[in-house]
């Protein structure tokens, strides 16, 4: 499972948004949300390792 987290540029705390079953689905979801909201998103695996960040 991959957790999608987000934060606005001025925020310090990441918020959990949704879970996805694989990296590709998580990436595509985060990319679309970043374009729509302007927030920064990141993908985190079940061990807490940040896999990547997605910017708008």
C-alpha cells in the first residue's frame, strides 16, 4: 500500500489523503490532485519511506 500525503507550500505538517494499492495508481492520483489543488503531494510506503514528491 502507498499513502498519498499532501501539504500546502506554507504548511509544515503532511496530511494523509488516500491509500492506493500500487505506486503507479498512487502517482497518477497524486499528479492529478496536485494539478487541481496546487498542493505538494508525496508517496509514502508502509514503512514510512518517502518514495517521491509531486509538485503541480
